[in-house]
C-alpha cells in the first residue's frame, strides 16, 4: 500500500482525485493521510466523497474512511 501525504502541494482535493484515478488504473492500494490538512475545513467534504463514491462504483473498490471530515482514507481497488 502506498502512503500519500494529503497536505503536500496545494493540499486540496486534487491529490485525492489523482490518487483515486491512478489507483484504479494501476490496481495499487493507497492510504491518504492528512487530507486537506492546511485548509480552513480539513478532511473530506461532500464533493470529495462524491469522487470517492464514483471511483468505488466504477472500480468496485473498497474505501475505508469515506465519511464526512475524516483525515485519512484507505482505498483498495478490486483485483
């Protein structure tokens, strides 16, 4: 499992969306820590959950921590 620091770079939702996409494309599981840590409202917001739910549905993936406001998400794509 790859661990990604969600506070790096711009520290927004783009790192989440990119991680989800690459995970589905490669089949590699990942853990995203400190999601949006530097933002005024850290953690997952509704639009981020929508992206997680779409990826989960498209790729038949498991997403642990996919609720409002968590600071960590584990995503495991289907084999």
